[in-house]
């Protein structure tokens, strides 16, 4: 079974944030899943199931509230 691959624009839409915010904050979260195997650093793609699992977990636990 093949899993859908998400682009940075797809992730931004899921979070309802700008592409910039998704690129510079969300995907750089240490708990965010790594890009899918076979994708390039210039055009990374993420497995939809991994991203959805990350969304269900909520904010990264190691961050402290300001």
C-alpha cells in the first residue's frame, strides 16, 4: 500500500499557517517526522500518515510555555 506524500504547501494548509511558518517552524520541530525516503532536500515530501500522527500528538513536549 502506498502512502500519500505531502508537500510543504500541503502541511501549511493542514495547520492553516503560511508556507514560511510551516517551513521555518513546523517541519523543523525535532519531533516532526523526517522527509519520506527518496525525496530530495530541495523538494522534500512527507508521508501523510506520519504528519497526521504528529498532528494528533499536539505540540512538542520538550518546549516550555512562555
